[in-house]
């Protein structure tokens, strides 16, 4: 009866693969009292054909792991994704990925599966991370009716909170940047930009921004994961 109702309602009926089953009880394993230094993070980024959630799709995903604020350069993820819609000239100019580059790219759901395995129970870090999460969750919702269970924090949100709540942060960096895009922030806070609009490079920049911001958190009373997520949720 359940599968029949799902069919009528147009809901996904596929059985969850093992890599998604392990996600379902993540909240039970989540310890909000964990110290920031003892927490596993994954900074990630996606490149897209555009920002229209209904029509556009992912063409690459990049990520790097952190233990606390320590970047683990040997633990990285980068994959090209076969686009599920036509590439647009405007987006090609930005990310420089062409149809030729993506000819041997993998199917989206296969890449998402490997990405989910890579992140495990880690807390996700992104810059305007809600955009990336929406596009990652879209195929999961369509195929299985679920979304990622990992907590996520946004470096843009964290930046703004620190500027509003810690005068030391503003003094140290001589005022905030008025531009909130990733590359303006990278320049302002002395982060090497690398190749712009490359999913892996952008993930690495995001990880380094988190490194710049995190030392100011204890002075603001933010000492554990629960407190961090409270001030930096997307």
C-alpha cells in the first residue's frame, strides 16, 4: 500500500542505498557539545550551469576535510558531473567548463553518492552554502525523498556575525569588506584565491576563511559546535 500511495503521489519509491541509510541516524551520533577543535568539517563548493534551482544543475563538486581549523590537504574530493541541462554561455565564461570538458563526466547521482560517502558525519562549511545544499539535495529528493542530514554553517553568515559582535575582529582586519562574494572576502582576509570559480579551489578558499574567522570565536563565547551553528547557520 505504501509503494502504491507513493506512486500515486509521485513520490520516490527507490530503496535507500547503503550510503544514504547511514545518514538517517546521523542526528543520534551528533554531539552539539563537541569542541570546535575536535569537530570534523568538510568545506565544499559546487559549480553550476546557473542559479535557477528548477532548471539548472551541478557540473562539478569540490571539497576538503578539516579537523577543527586544520585543513587536511590529503583528504580532498573533486569530480566533474554530466550536466542535466544545456550549458549556458554566461556560465561557461565563469567556470570555464565546456561540453568537451564534461564529455567523460559522471552521472550526477553517482557523484552525489561518492560525495555523501566522503563527508560522512562531518559538519559542512560553505559560502552561501544554502545554494550548494539546494542543488545537492535536489537529486536526493527526486530519487529517494531525503536530504542531507549533516549540519551546515555559512562563512558569509559567520563573517557578518563576527563583525557585528566582536570589535576585535573589525579592528584586527581594519573594517569589514562591503562585498560578500567569496573572492572579495578572500582578498580582504589574505586568503590565496587560486583559480576562481573552480569548485575545489573555492572549497579550499572557504576552508581558509573559516580558519581566519575561528580564532575570534572563543572571545565571543562560542566554544562548542552548538554555539557555532547557532551563529553561523545559513
